[in-house]
C-alpha cells in the first residue's frame, strides 16, 4: 500500500479480476479509468488502459 503509481497491469491492484467479476455478475455500474502514473502523453496512456481492459473483457 502506498507504492508508486505504475502502468495498468503492472501493479498490485487486481484490475483483471475486478473487470471479470463485473462482467460475470453483470453489475449495472461502469468501471472508470483513473490515470495517475506518469506516461508520455495522457491521451495515449488512457488509450493503452482502455485497450488493456478490452483485451481482458473480449478474451
């Protein structure tokens, strides 16, 4: 807890597990991308986060 902000999928947060649970249970609320780590360009980095989510949910 309290570690550095890192790219999605590289940290300790179980993003994949949460997204799959939301899909399985058909929760009626959205997931949000909160961009906090320092990347090259916020627009590019958020697009990468979205792609990460899509790859998990479409597989």
